[in-house]
C-alpha cells in the first residue's frame, strides 16, 4: 500500500486546486464525489436533486479551499459541507418541517426477507420518514452529530432534536416489526 | 439496545455505499467555477483601479503643493531677474573701450540703479508731473553714469565677461545678499552722488500753472467717465445737466466776491457819472 504517497498526492492536489488548477480540482472531485453523493442521498430522496446538492457542495469546497487548514481529514471537511448543503437544499424546496405528528409515508412492503437489511431497503426506510425526523435521525445515527450540533445546524432546540430522533426511531422500529411479522407470517 | 444495534447496522451499511454521479455533474461544477473566477478577477481589477486612482490623486496633490511652494519661492527671487537684466543691459550698452574696472564698480552700478527707484519713491506724493520729472532725473543719472564709465580705463573683454558671469552666479546663488551690502564705502560714495544729483534737480520749478493744467485734465477725465458709461455706451443725462449747471454757475466764493465788487464798483461809477450830469 502506498498510503504515504496517496496522502502526499492528495495534499499536492489540494495545493494545486487552491491555485485554481482545473485538472487538480477534477481529480479531487472524482476521488470524493461517489461518497459525497451517497451522503447527500441520505437527506434527499430524489437522486437527481441529491446530485444537484452535491454539485453546490463541491462548488463551495473549491471556492473555500483556502480555509481548509489541514487540521482534520479532507473527506470529513467535505462531508460537513455536503451535509449543510443538503439541508439548505431541502429548505429551498420547503420540504424541511419538524412536525410533532409523524406518520410513515412509505407504502412499500418487504418482498424478500434476505434483502430486509440491504442498503437500498434501509435507504427506503429512511426515505419513508418525514423530513424533520429523517434529517435528525441521519445526522445523529449515521453522521454522528450531537444534539447540540444538530440544534445549531437546523436552528432548533435540543429538546426538539431529541423528540424528532425518538419519533424517528419509533417509526422505524414499528415498520421493521411490521415487516418481520409479515415475513414470518405472524400478526 | 435494539435501536442502537439497528442504527449501527444502518450506519455500517450506508457508509459502504457509493453512488456514481452523472457525467454532466462535473461540467456544471466547472462552469460555475469559471463564473466565480471571472467575478473575482473583475473585483481584483476594480480594486486595482481604485488603488491606482487613489495613488494618482496623491501624486497630483503633491505636485500641486510643490508647484505652489515653488511659485512662492519664485516671488522671493523677483528682484534677481531685474538685476540680471541690468547686468545684461549694461553689457550691451558698454562698448569695448568702456568696460567696468572691477567687480566692485559693477556692484556700484547695481546699487545706483536700485537706489534710483528708491529715491524716486519719496516724491510720488507730488503728483504725476513729479513722476515725469523723476524719470527725467533717472535718465540724467544714467547718462552721468555712462559718462563716468567712459572715463574708466579699458579692460580686457574676456576678463570683464568673467566678472559679469561671476556676479550673475552670485546673484543667482544669493540674490538678497548682494543687494543687502550696506557697508561698502564705495556704495556710500555712489549714494552721495545720487543724492547730489537729486538735490540739483530743482523740484520747485514745477509751476502752479502746470499743476492746474494737470488737475483740469484729471477732472475732465473723471467727468467724462461719470457722463459716459463705456459698458452700455450711454450718456447719463442727469450727470450731464449737473455738469452744465456747474459751468453756468461756478458758485465759487472768490467769483461771488469778485462779482459783488464788480457790481458795486459799476454802480458807484454810474452814480458819480449821473451826478455830474
């Protein structure tokens, strides 16, 4: 493994990208875009809209690349930008609401028991959550943010963040139980 | 603990996922980056233009300030061109056999010519006729100087030119110092001579008639200016009437007395003549 070389290569690409070297910027984009699109897809149901949010995120990455001071991983820095950009994209679509009354939107049913825990199924379970529940759940459970950080990012209180998370878990659990009962033939 | 296990499982599975973007995604990003860089370049050009105009304004103000100071300093050196002109004029006037003797004599000339206007200033209170007399005095003084210069022995022109250039350089370097040398005995002699020349001119020979004539001319000029407005090319009728009335009735005390005496004398003479008849 040439980890050291890779690390040096990324650092060199970052330096070149700061000087507006288009090739270096494209190399960085190709290295991190698949992962970042997946991150945006956590929050946005439509993959095309998620891609739009990802493009906006990379635009901010390259225009503010000078502010990256090598204090952490470059991927973690990009990821934080993508999360904020996805949330702001939902706000522009006016789809981000933190309602107290939640209901499960998905009408899909589990067809295959083996695929119960597949990634796409998990994604669909997450997509079925209301927007407010989904964002808080993803930020806490998948991204690892604390309630304080979630509250600051979303502009809500910590109690609202905790409530949203609780309800999201409750819904997911109830959905999984339903799916399991159906799969095992119990009601 | 089940939800936590579920969340950990979800996190693990989702972290492994990668979704390839479309080919057009990078093109959109590149086009937006080009637009952003164009804006930055325009802002840089704008800031550079503002900075350049600010620096140009500073240079212009400095230039104007230094130009103003230099013009003020030129005022202090106003006298030097006169002296230099005098030196040049004297060089032109002096023919080869009639050059100066030494530097001091040339300085005497400078002092003489400078003193003449100072002496004439004392008599400016006498009127314009006196000023004319002063000019005559100056000319006579200059003529006398030329006569004196004729009497000086001949000197090599090259040497004299050197002395003149030396004097010019001294004037240029310190113009006021040369003019302000009061302690030279030769200068005192020159000064005395000037005073003698001035004393010889009898200023009392200016007659009253000449004064009256000059005053009349001045009065006529004033009246003509009052009557005729050069801006509108019109004659003031009221001023004209007043002027005519003044001519008709002089109203001077002397004339009134004279008229009264004349009338009384005529009456007395007529009475005596009639008594005899």
